[in-house]
C-alpha cells in the first residue's frame, strides 16, 4: 500500500519540482530586467533610492514581457495561485508560491520567518490606498471609490446645487479650464468651500488644464435669434427656467461661455437689482419675462426666463416697477444690443466631402446648383490652422469625439479635403467648438499652451490637484513639474490624463519618472482614447492601464460618459450601468455635468456600494449569494 501511494505521488511531486525550478528562474530574470529598466531613471531619484511602488512597477513590466499563460494553467491545475493577482506585489507573489512549493517538495526546507502580509499583497494594497487618500481624501462609507463631478457654469451661482452634489457623494469637483474664466471659477470654488464647511464633507478640487484642444471653428450665422431653453421632465413639465447673462461689456456678447450673453445699455445695467423683472415680446409675438437673479461680476447680471422664448437681436426690453403690491408698470424702455444668429446646420453623410479650412474661414453647408449637383463641399474651420499643412493624404481625422470619421483625400491652399468614412445613417451635424483628432499626425505642439500657463497660476493658488491634458511623455511631465516649482507649488499632485496612443505607449515612463517625486493620479480619458485607438482596442487598453497603475500603486480615475444618459437626459441605459459596475475597479469615477447630475451620482453610488461587496480590483470576493 505505501509503495502504491508513493507511485501515485511521484508524478505530482515531479510536477511541483518543475514548477519550482521555473518560478525561481523566472523570478531572477524579472529582477534582472527590472534593475536594467530602473537604471535609466537614476537621475530622477536621489541616489537611485526608488520607492517600493516604482520597483514593483518595474517588476510587473518585466514579468509582462513573457507569455505566461501555459505556466498559469499548470499552476492552476496544481491548485496554486496562477499569478493572476500579482499586480500590487509581484515579487511577493512569486515568493509566496516558491515558499509553498519548497515546503511541498523539500522535507528539510526551513520556512522563511518573514511575514508575507507585511511585505506582500497586503502591503501593495495599503500603498495604493495611502496614495488614493493623499489625492482625494478619506473614503466615504458607501464604497472604496471616490466620485468626481465636472462642474457646469451654474455651480458658480447655484449654491444649493453644489451643496446637493456633496450630500449625494461628490468627493472631488472638476473645473475644466477649457470653459468659463477665473471669475466664474472663483465663485465655483467659494461655493464648494462653503458647502464643505456647512456639511462637514471634504471635497478636493481638480483644475483641469485645457491643453491644445483642437476644435472646429465658427459657423456662418443664420437669423439673429436666440432660443432661451427651459428644462422639462419627460412629461413636458417645466422643472427649471432658462438662463442668460445681461452684460455691459461691449466685446463679450454672444455664445462665448456656457451661458448666452446679451449686451444691454449702461443706463439699464445701473438700475438692475435682484428680483427685478424685465419684459419683452419674442419673435413669435408672445409676451415673455426675465427675472433678475444676481450679479455675477461688475458687468454681468444673471437672469432667468420661466418659459421658452425666442429673443431677437436688438429687440425692445422693458424694465418693470419693483412694487409687487400694485400692477407693475413700465419704468424704462431699452434696446438690447445686437448679437449674431445661431449657426447654420452643416449635416454630412458617409461618402460626403468636407473641406477643413483655416480658423478664420467660417463654416457653411454644402452648396448645390439648380440641378442638385455639388458646387462646393461643406466646410469647417480648424482652430489650429497650422495642422492642415501637416496632414498627409490617407491620414485619419476624427471630429466630435469620434461621431464623425474621415480620411484626408487632398491638401491644397484652400485646406484639407476630407472624405467621410464614419457617420450614422441619419447623418452628423458638425457644430463649432467640437474636438478634432489627428491620431496619425505629428503636430509638434508644446505640452503646455500659453493659456495653460496662465490658468496654472490660478490653479496653484486655489486648487488641490492639477489635471495635465494630452500629456504624452516623461519630458512633458518634467515641463509641468518645472512650472509648478516656479509657482512654489512643487507639492501639488498631478493627474496625468491618458488621451492618446502615444501616451499609452509611454505610460510606464510617465509613471516611473514621476512616482516617488510627486503624488500622481492617472485619468483614463476614454473619449479621446476611443477616437485614437478604436472602441475594440480601448476595451483592451483600459484593462491594461488599470493593471499597470495597480502595479505602481497609482490611483486611477475612470472617466468619460459614465451614466451619461442619466446625467444628460434623466433616462437609464442598461449598458451604462454595466460600464459603471466595471468602473468600481478604479479609485475614482468621474461624471460629466448635466441637468440630472444628482440622479446620476445617486445611481453611481448605489452601483459602487453593491459592486464593492463583490469585487476589489479584478479580485472576485465570494460574498454569500442571496437568492
């Protein structure tokens, strides 16, 4: 009987011994490769004293040079860890496996006295949690993920909204420097700080530098009429008024900010006070009223309109008496300033051509003769005119977060002729101020624009975190670090936004050259990445980015279109809830602004609370199922 037992055990023991040999050799190779990689960063670290996180990332990158799938299968068949959860502590995972195999195959083996929980998996998780708290503050009770919300302009005057955002679970507010201005930003920040104090609910502020966001230019205007839009629920009931700004600044009219600005005479401007009423007749000959809400600056008054209205350029507006106890009387008549009309619609279909022109040339729809033949293609300007001359035939161009795809068919003095290759069957409207991506074109731009440098002054004085848009290399990071040091803000944490294919390829360098010197977070900006990589490749890459950042113990922000249907329209989409459930593997989830943002936060927090009971990162937690 013992002989038979021995004969049964021998093949299994031989398998374990072979696994032990392979793991020991692989571990040594990983250490050698990691040390070679780290040598190039010696000058970035004092005396080459790399942090545990930097070393672990180097180990992870070295391990992922090899195809380990066959080894993983054999480890799993032997009932051992298959290395699939080694990201946070690579060598400790190997050490634990080697320890088990030594015990199983060598009776004279002396076990290690080292506590694996102090140096292994637990330590890696602790470092990630520490770095997350350093960026975003302590976790809320509902989950182990933070909620970031992009603020709209209304957060500058609507304190109740800001307070409600914090109450619902926002732990970080994002201010996009591509919109508004320092006056609006300061009001947003003041509201956040006030809500923090009153609710005893901390909230970090991220100021996101705009970067070289290349956008579509202005479009030829139509009739000079502005529609004031109210918000309605799904039953058609009005739930919020429409807003606009009345300004005394002559050069600040039009749709230059999130709110439409209309010039008013200085005499009227001096008389305005909160709760006053203005009346006018819209283009449909319907009486409409504006309620004066508050002054946003020395030149701008915020006003609301309780009904949809079509405001004509230069129309007559009447200031009504403030005495509400008696019938209101007109105390003054004034003419509004002139403003341009709404842009013409440029709708294009797959197979159409579009001429991409210099920024100063106004966009316009395609032109046809009496026989319906095309005489001039649709055209749209590009805010970076110099990019056109760098385009080559056959290169791809994407507009409006990938809604419209095209290839360069010809380049001339007039511009770049694009052939539409991707558009929905009903066509796509090209609007102004929409992003343009040139994924295969080297534009040779500086990592920080002049606007970024000016905005960085404000961010260093008022924000907790700075977002670096379109960062693509460690050299880019060094430039931002130098600029922060010049502003005495060398300790300000950086959120590196990964938005391009080049940034993905250089992410190991970006992380290894930064961690240990700066508190770093990574934002997976899935909108621009999807345009650059394609949706199928993005699904793969976002997984790899999560693994890479976990290996470096760097917090991740999962961004772009999370629960977008709820935030924008108040409707619920099953695929979006699945996406939100996947997002809990990141340390922070970002929601974009929208009229139903409070509903979106509530839904996200609910999903995160449920999913964190089942999963941490990619580690399934076997909570008792309830049927």
